[in-house]
C-alpha cells in the first residue's frame, strides 16, 4: 500500500502539472493530454483493485508465515504495473520538457553559465551555495520584474537636476519682477508625483510634477472656505484686504491698500490679485494658470538655456505644463501645480484636476500629494535597499485599463498594505507574495464596496506627516462609495478587477 500511495501521489502531481501547463497550450494539445490523463486514471483504478486483491492475499499469507517481500516481488512482476510506470515516466518527461520550453533562451544560457562557474569553484562551498540561490531567483518567473518591469531611465539624475534648476530659475525671476506688486508670492516648488516617488509606469510618459505654494501678497490674506465633497473635500479661496498701517513697511512700499483712496487705486496700472487673478474675490485657477503660462513663455526667451533647448507650453487650464526639447530631441515634460497650504500641515488645496465632469475654476480640491511624497520617503528610510513596494505599484498601475480603478485607488491600496505588513517582508524574495497581497486587499475592498482614504481618519499614518486636526479626528472616507450607490458600476468594477488581475499575471510572467 505504501508503494501504491507514492505512485498515486506522483500521478496527482503530474496530472495537475499537465493541467496547469496545458492552459497555455493550444486546444488540440490540451485535449490530447486530457485524454491521456483519463486513460491513466482508468489504469490506476484497475491497478488499485488488483492491489487490493493482493493486499487481501498478503493478509492470508502473513497468517500462513509468508514474508512481505514475496508480495512486493509479485507486484513488480505484474505487467500492468510496468505499463503504468512507463506512462508516468513519459508524462513526467513531457511536463519537464514543457517547463524547459516555456523558459526564455537567455535565462537558460545564464543558468548554464552560472552552473559552469559553480563547477569551477566547488571548493568554495558557501559562496557557491549563495550564487546558486541567486541564479535560482533569476530563473524564477516571479523575478521577471527585475529585468523587464523596472524599465531603465537612462538620464534620470540629469533630468532631475534640469527640472529643479529650470523651475527654481522661473521662481527666482518671478520673485524679482513682482516683489512690489500685488500678485501672489511663489515659494520653493515641492516635488510630488510618481516621477519623484520612483514608480512611473512608463519611461516615455514621465511627467515631472511640482507643487508651487502660493502666499498672499502684502496687504492681503487667503481665507479657505469649505465647499462640497466629491467625495474629497473642496475649497474656495477668498482673497481679502487687511490693514497694513501699523505694520513695518518694506523698502519702496508706502501705502495701505485697505485705506488707499479708490481713485488712487484706479490710477495704478500695475496688475493685482483681486482684479487679474480672482473671480468675485475668489482665487481663480484658470486665471492663475494662464497668467503663469504667459510668464514662462516670455521669461524663457531671456534665459541662456533657450539657445540650446526649445520650450513648448502645452495646453492646460489648471496648471502650467510645458515641454523642454534638447538638442538630441530628448524631451522633458514638466507640470507646475499651484496650491495653498492648510495651516502648517502637509495638506494643500491645489489646482490639480479632479475626476468630476466639471470643476468650477474657483474650486480648489484638497491635495495629499505632499503627504504622499513624505510617506514614500519615510518608507524608503525604513526599508531595505531591495524593497519591492514601488515595483508592485508600478506593475499594477501599468496594467490599468478603465476608470473604475484609478492610479490613486491603487496607490491608496499599496499605502494601506505597507502599514499592515512589516517592511522586513517586502524584500525581493517576497515580491510575488506582496503583489498578491495588494490584489487581495483590492479584491476584499471591492467585495465590501469600501476603500478607506489613507490620510483621513487613519491611525496608521506615520507621525512625521503633519495633518490638520480635523483630518485626524474625522470619520474615514470611503473611496468606493459610488459602488454602493450604483449596482452597474459595481458589476463593471468586478469585471475590470478580473482583467486587471490577469494583466498583472501576464506582465510578471511574460512582460506584456
């Protein structure tokens, strides 16, 4: 019976292997292998019955004094045993060939080269074992992302410096030109988004986004007024005049705008925030974007870099987006968003686009881009160098198709999973498990129709991220609220999740 159990377990393993590998083959081959499996099943049933009969004989023989080796010899001499053993051997060889055939030739060459190197250095046992483990990882399809998902960015460091230098130059020119004019003051840009966080899904589509904080000009204040929730919080920014009579005046500034005579204000031809950048005393996103686009276009001509590069301002009604083309036709896409800080926190109201069909130009959605950037920097400071969380996010976002699962949705899921699984378990060897954890978390949220916002009412947010008190104390916000209200949207999201999961699997195994 022990021998039969071993043969039967071997048969189960091989038939399961055939089914899993056959899924990737053509229909004719799969049907042929299923027929072979049915024949094998019948033969195993017949063998089982005959061995049961032999087992009964064994019991009688033991009672008569016969030893068990004679029974084993009798079984080995049975022609049906050797027939099924031959079938099992052929099936095992077929599965081995299919596995070998599915691997890429390059991987086979790398594996053979590493094996030769290990043979030449057999005396170094410990080093050879470590090298062998590394080679096994390289041949594992789950490690495919190391070569094919982590797309090379050839001049990333140089592009970073170009982006920083150019944006800081624009800000410096603006500050010098408009220091004594009633226009918003610009502070140092803050790097946000996937390009700076390290998980841009496609090299050719990298856009370097920076958030430019706005400060009210002298004699003005910004007052944030909460607007409707879609489902995130939205604000309008009211611009108000304040008295500066009792304040120390900077050089060249001698007037209080609040108490200045109306006629004198009219005679002043300088641009000012209320007349040029506001609508009904509320800061207007589109007016600011257009004004800064015009400023960038005119300032570019005076920069020495314009002799060797070409700048193209791209259409955008809520940001300043432009493309810098270098001599070798290498392009750098830069987008400047504008925002007003909520107190001293890492949360801003910004000019970013929303998923709403229409967003009024005086409406500024709450942005968590700076907080997200600080979160990923916190993870990078705590994690090991081979941590794979960015690669997992990169793959998932690259496989997106529709709008039911946005980039922000997957980013939120990854941030939640990062705070529930220790960073020590996010190494290269855990890549496949962590990727599955992310998809399982998303599936669980989809089934419950509930995905909680990461920064609102979440106790797991790292302490170094500064949030307004109302966000820390608020009830969690459900990003899947629309799925509860719309059954059709829920059904479509389920179908899209299935396709997303399939695409992620294909991406990891085959790179497409």
